[in-house]
C-alpha cells in the first residue's frame, strides 16, 4: 500500500469515524504500576487503532483486493512506530483480511484477493456457525423466541419489499445482515459469538462488491429466510439448523456464479506489487496462481 493509496483510503470520514469509535472500546487493565499500566494501555490502543482502521478500509473496499500494504507506509501515515502496525497486520493476516507472499526480504503483504474458492469457504464456515445459532434460537422457551421471530418476520418483509422495488444495494445488505444477526446476537454463547464476529465481516467484502449482481437472486433468499423463521417459530431446532445451512450453501453457489461471470478481484497479487493499483483479474485466476 503506497502513501497515495493510504491517503485516498483514509479520506472517507465515515469509515475513519467507524474505525476510531470501534477502537475506543479496547484497553488494558490497571496494574500495580500506573506508568506501566499507562504504557501498556497506550500500546494496546495503538494496535487496536491500526487494526480497526485497516480492517474497516478493507471491508469497505477503500483498500481493494490485491493492494499491497507496506508496514512503513502505514506507520508513517498514522504517525506511530512500526511495532503496533506489525501487530495489527499480524492479526489481520490471522483473520484472513491480509495475505503474505514470498519469504524473508521478498515477503509482501497484500489485501486478500476475492476469489470463488475463498468466498465459498467463508460462507460455508458462516453456515456452520449460524446453523448452530439457529438451533439454539429454536430451542429457546416460547416467550424468548417470540420477539426474535417477530423481528425476523419484519426484516424479511422489508427485504421482500426491497426486492420488488430493486432498492439500494447497501440497504439490502444491511437488512440481510441484521436478519442473520437477530438469531445470533444475544442467543449464542461467547465463544460462538466471537468466532462469528471474526469471520462474518469477510463475507461483507464480497457482498458489498457484488451486491448489484446478486439483487436478482433476492426473492429466492427471502423464501429461504421464511423457512428459517417458520422453523424457529415452531421451536423445531433441527429444521432451523437445516434451513440456515441451506440458505448459506445456496448463497455460496449464487456468489460463485456471479464471480465466475464478473471475475475475481486482486487474484494475481504477485504482479504489480510495487504499483499504486492492484492487478485485477478479468477472469478466474488459474489454480497455479493461488498459494
């Protein structure tokens, strides 16, 4: 990521505010030494700041798939040392937002490409996590299920209306995301919730980029949502789990078809790494290009 790329990416006030507000929630606990505690808090806050800002820029496409991320450039632009930047990039790499190519001094970090294989893998992972959540939601007592079901029905009704009027892609994405979060948030345990919050934003990179081409498939998704809602309303945990699995597996297939038609993004990261813009593949990248 060159200096000019960072400047363009950071120019979005909305995304920068989101990243900064998310970062403020992190901090270090107090210790015996106020000076040590303050230093640790500052270090943790810097890592969180870098992580949140880069993650937000990647999700929103301000740092496009295949774009090179230079540790020194990030540190210079954020006005901090390279240590917290390195830690933040390591975390982003672990979560799949950043990929590493080459070894030693030839190693390069780039924004992870958007490919058919990667998109399918992420969606199937989310399918398993959310199907467990739906199973849990359907197993709740009737009085706890009722508000969840009412909210799911209202959201899916609005999605159906948006599909008829072919509404804005961003609004459709947000409605669909809230539909799925409704039977996950405040339902599952902390471990499953942490896994879900870690992996789900990676799908957002795909849906925000390809949403205009997926709108035609929205009526099918709405019908699949109806099956999920009915199963949770009835308290049929097994049926709810199957319905969510089906919805996400079909969504993975729909996305794969769109990517096959429109092409993968940033899938040739070993070319043009020193340029300002990443190399975008007009067609699916050959299997030998992936590492």
